[in-house]
C-alpha cells in the first residue's frame, strides 16, 4: 500500500510537473494512484504560484504584476504542457474535421489560429481574475492561485474515471484513461471541495466557505463540459485533452471566485 502510494505520488509529480521526480512505474496501476494524487501536485504548484504573486505584491508591485507572476508559475512548472494541450484541443475542435483528422491536427507541432486565440483569451482571463483578487488583498490572490491549481488537477482525476475511453492507443491519455474508479474519484473531489470550503471558512467565514467550495465545483463542471464534448468529437481523451481540461478548470475556478 505504501509502495503504491509512493508510486502514485511519483507518477503525479513526474507527469504533471517538471519537478525532478523520477517515475518508477509506468503502468495503469501507478496511473490510477497518480491521478488520485493529482490534486497534491496541484497544491504544490498552487503554493509556488501564490508565493510568487504574494511576494511581489508585498514588495510593492501592483496587482497586475502579481497576477502575471501567479499565472506564469504554473506554466513554468508544467513546461507549458497544459497550455499546449489547450491550444491543440482548440485546434482539433475548431477544425470541424472528422475525429481521425482532428486528432492528426492536434498531434502536429505547430499551433493554429483557434489555438492562438484560445490561449490568448484564457491567459487574459486568468490574469484579469487574479488581478482582481490581488487587488482585494494578497491573501485573496494567493488563495485564488492555490484553489485554481488544485481544482485544475482535480479535474484530471475525474477525467481519468472509469468509462472515459482513450482516443488513441498510445500516449499519456491511453495510460490514464479509465483508470480511476468513479467512487474513488468522487471521494477525492469531496475531500478537495471540503478542504477548499474549510480554508475559505477559516479565512473569511461562512461566505468564504461557500465561495471556495463553489469555485472547486464550478471548475469541475467546466472541465466536465469540455471533456464530454471532446469524447463525443474525438472518441475519447488524449494528453492534449487533459491539458485543455486542466486549463479550463483553472480558469473557471478563478472566475467563480471573482464573481463571488
């Protein structure tokens, strides 16, 4: 049990971040444990993003610069993998081609117009939302960065649940697709939502608890909508789709916090 947990943590950090963690097992058992541990990787990424933004703000920088830093850190810690997946997914969906041709478009190294536009709008939305949160105080911005990163990886846990097929026989999507039992994924989601509510409640009272729980649930809902559409269009998920789901969920969590 301890060994499987260790393998899962290694898998989560080794595939979802650029931190120097060596993946010792590359099989579906490790993938299942890794996807269940994905929110933990998100927590580390979120704390780094929060630290960057909060330190800049406390040193006298404005909310906008702090927001840019908090949006940049997750991109750096994933080597832009999720943003690249978002762009490729947008190109595949925007092509309106049959599944096989759309998947070929997504696998190409270049980024098309749909990908460029989507990247621009998503990053603008993230920076704008973080900027509003930092304008309300460093704690609001830092908490938003953490919740956004954790919710993004939690969306990947649910995207790996049983019943979601892989669109290709190879790649990360094929390794993790359908590995997470639905009940376990739901349990992890409940724990993360409760933790978010607890943190929000501790900082800002009952309304904060509701707001942060809503941010997690809103992120999962947005990620689920994209996931369902991609499964319908492509016949399953790919590594690019996972990246798109993560960035969609991250952005949705921030938007919910700002609207709250």
